[in-house]
């Protein structure tokens, strides 16, 4: 009996050592982070800003911290440019805090996005947080995590994290607003897109050098068909600015080519790309199919398509719909919470025809088996 008990004890000890050896070899160890934890770092513009622009002085057009923004879900304005939640809010709980909000813990991720932000430094300079400064803020977070968690644990967090981007629209809007014919030359289009892709390449490389391996991108929507663009110069074919529609298509192609190139050249680089252009176009052209009654007119604003950006600006006067859930657009340039939830689901678990080569759920799961085995009280 003793021999049998001894043999079982030896077997159990041997099995435990094997498990520990496997965990050690794969980089698993006890850590300060919750099980199955992967951080989400968000970079972008008004589609993703969760309130960073609340914390510095800028023009009213780059803020959304007043009613009726936020009314649907939060019941008060949060700085999100919609009636409730934005796309990243549906991706991870707890909600990812804006970088500039005081007193936040960053182990679950940070939102660096800024209303009006662009890839280029000369897009709304001095009024927004452009990509270069968003990266600088990320570097501050990276240093903070290393100091708090130690190098090894911070490295594990950064490598398992997902880096979510949606940025570029404002870089195309800015010159278009100054001269609506700016992008009619294919040569100008190609050169300008090249500048943006070059800056995006540098940003991805910087994050990769700090340990980032998993990147997700929301492509550009048909930016030439937003309500404010339709109202900007009404006598257009189908109401859209076709040069902006075309440049969004070309931008998305160039971005897809870039990500494929990086995957071929950077070890362990993985990415997810959502075809935002198609998913947005489908809802705009076939609103009832997706539970909307209006796919081109905004819920809040004034003028044709409610495309004048007067939402919440009492001095200018504005119209407000009774039920934002019936509208694809909340204001002249941003989707409603209901639409954001639909886009988030496509990004999270969409099939390969809309989100590829990984959806966001699959991207989060890559190389996270180690963390899922770590138990904490």
C-alpha cells in the first residue's frame, strides 16, 4: 500500500514538474495581470476618441462634451462623438479610458484617439492630438508599465496586446475643405496617399519595436458620402464627392498592401483588417436591411441631410431626431451607437469576407494560452 502511495506521489510530483517545465519554456509564470488578459491600445480620430479632447483647450468643432452627445447610453456627454458608445467600447470591458483622463490604470489598455486627429502633423496642428503625439503618449505608457510591472511582465503585456487603429479621414478632409478639386488629379492622390502610408508604416514599426505584434485596422469608410460632405457642395452625382470616395478606396488598398508586406517581413506580426468601406456603404444604401430608417440623413444637425455640423451648438440652432436608433448617422460625420455596435461585431467576429486574415476575437486569442492558465485570487 505504501509502495502504491509512494508511486502515486512520485507520479504526481513528476507530472507537476513537467507542467512547470512546459510553462517555463513557453514563457508562462505567475504575474500581476488577470487571467486571459490582453490589453487594447486604441489610436485614431473622432470615431474612436473616448474623451481625450475634453482635457485640453481646442475649438468647439473638435469637442463632443455637450448635449445631446452621450444621451443614449451614458445619459450625459462623455466626449464621444456619438449618442452613446463608440466601436472600441464594444470590444473590451471595462471601457478603455482616454489617455488624458487622470487617475487611470493602464493594464487593460489606453485610448489615445483624438477628435480631428490625423496621420500627418499638418492636419489641424495645435488643435488635436495627431498620430505622432499619440505615439509619444503610448511611449509614456510603455515606460510606466515597465516601471510598475517590471520588464518581463510589461513585455508580456505589450506582446499579447492588440493595437487598434482608425485614422486618416481628417488628412483627406482638410485639403478638400480648402479646395474641393484638390484630389481630382490621380498624381496628387497617389502622392498624398503615399505620405499617409509612410507615416503609418513608421508608427507600426515603432510599436513593433516596443513589443507590439497584433494590429487591427478599420479601413476608411466612403468618406465622400458623409452628411456634411453631401451638404458641403450639394450639386453632386448621388450626393457624394466622388474624388473622396475614390481616395478612400485607394487608401484602403494601399493599407492592405502595407499590412501584407509587414506580415511577410516582420517576425510574429499579425493583423486584422475590417472592410469598413463596404459595411458602411451597405447600411447607407440599404438602411432597412440593418434596422435603420435613414441611411443618409443625420439624426442631429441642420440643413440638407442635417449635414451642417451644428449638433449641440445652441447658438446656431439644430434639429434632433426622436430616436437615434433609427439613424445610421448621429451627426454630420459620425455613426450612432447602434451602428457602432454593428460595426464592432463585424470587427470582432466577422467572416473573412469582411474582416481578414483574422477577426479581432481570433487576434486576441493568438498566443494567449499561457495567460489563460494563470490563476489569481
